[in-house]
C-alpha cells in the first residue's frame, strides 16, 4: 500500500514523494514503512518505489538511517490520530508543527544527539507552559523510530526537565466577581428590552446572549458543552441539566462529540431564575423560528438558522461583551472559573464543586478555588483580624 503525492518546499518549488508499507521484516518480524522525498517527477517517484519494493522482496530492507524526524513523525501521527479525539490530534499536530518541526523536521533521526535534545527542551520550557506535553509527543516519535529500527536510541528520554516559568500572575487569572457578573447580566437584560420586537435577528441574539451568559455563570459548564445542549437535556420539573456531549473542533469544522472526560458526564441542578430564563428562551426561540419559517432542530443555543453555533463565534461574542461593559476580557472559559469562584464564595464544599464542574480530579478544583476575588481576600483578612482581635 503506497501513496505518491506532490508537495511544496519552503522556497515554493514542487517535488514528489511517496510513503509505503513494504511488508514484514523477516529478521525482526516487525512492519516496515518508509518515506522518500525529492523526486522531480511522479514517474521518478514511482520508479524508485518499484525498485524499493523489489529490493525488499529479494533481500529485505537494511536500515538506511536516512529518515528525517518529520518523516518519522508523519508515520507516528497516522497511527496516533486514530487513538485520540480529533480535537486532541489537531492540537498535537499544531504543537509539533509550530514548536518542533522548524528545529528538528529536516534532521535525520539518527543524527539527533542528547545535546540537541536538551537544547530544544530548554527553548520549549522558556516559551511554553505546557512544554512537557510537547516533550512527551517528541519522545513518542523517537520511540516510534526505534520500533521501525531507524535508530536505536531516544535522546529525549534522559533530558533534564527545567521548571516551568510561570508568567501569569494571580491577578491575571480570568474570572469575574459576583458583582461583575451582576453588571454583565444587567447590561444584557437592558439590551434585550431595548431591541424592538420587529427586529427579529437582533432580538434573537440579544436574548441568546442573556440566556447563554446566565447559564454559564450559574452552571459552570464549558462553552462547548453549552453549545451542544438540546432541549431534551433540560428537566424543567426537577430543575436539572444533563451534560453528556460537547461541540468539538474537527478538520471539517465542528461536530458534537462525547464530553471531555468520563467525569464530564454529569447531571447538575439549576437555580430557579436560570431555569425560568431557559423556559422563557425556549418559548421565544420557537416563536422566532415560526415567524421566520425555520425548522426548529431543538438546539438550545443554535444560530438563527437553528444549526449549531461554533466555539469561535462564542469566544468573539465574549470579547465584544467585555468591551461593551468595560470589563477585562475573560473569554468563554473564564465564565467557568467565575462559577467556581461563586461556588467558593457561597461556601460550597470543594468535593461538591468538583462534581458540579465535572473535573477529573479534586486538584483541578482546588487550583481554581485558590484564585479568589479581591472581595474574598479582603473578607478573609477581616475575619482573621476579628478572630485575633489584638
């Protein structure tokens, strides 16, 4: 099974390459795959492929040690992307393409030394909070090279891992205080009232915004989870919300996928006011679609054509909203931190907050609980002063 295709070099010139599975190396019992680049024509690539297949069939394949890191990475990635969610594979590909391939891509795998590996790790640690994740991927690519018998060593297994440089200060952690949440919701409520009913499109999104940010603030669900919600997920009688899916990025756009982790599957309670607003929005949404002649697809936070909205659009709405109310931009995920802060302020136990937020571990909840608003910090200081009283 072989693939022959044309590719473009950095200087804009075009050459041909092939990737092929040759078969099983009789000496090792392991599969043999290879990539060859640099052919001027498709015919040249095909001839070399045929020669390689005959050579392997006759004599087996000796290690050429000519494969570059990029070539081995592409072979590893073809297998890796089948084992994880598409959004995860996209993120991995982006990390490697931006932070690793510019340095290692054109180097022969067999020529990468421990010194070169340590240099790359040091550079990654200087600019990436998640550099250890990237290092993990690079090490797996090198392990794959060992499996394919392209090299017999992995220089990334013995590197020293520098401490992560924490560039974000506590004051920059993105969330709103309860007073700021009230300010935002008051602004959105007034906006709904100010838009004329005859202006269907503006009215729709004014009410969409108010319902969305009320829901995010008082449930703590992720933006992708909110966008994936359907009306079947809401039990108005028991005031419960079922989280069982999320809107994830794919190479072809966005699609509904299982939630982020197993613990993300959860049923959470909804306060009375949020429940009332969701019910009001359900009725208004039906009215909008009926007036516009659009079939209602039962999506709570759909666009005006009753299709799923996308996460980029939600983030952009969050950015515009922060400017309108003259508050820092906390994005969409900041509303999740906001809910956690409100839970802390309300005295909700950490374990209960963990289950409500759908965190995989209590440590994740604790890390958010430690980022308190100025009001909470001041209240703590006042309580301590009253307790000491000297």
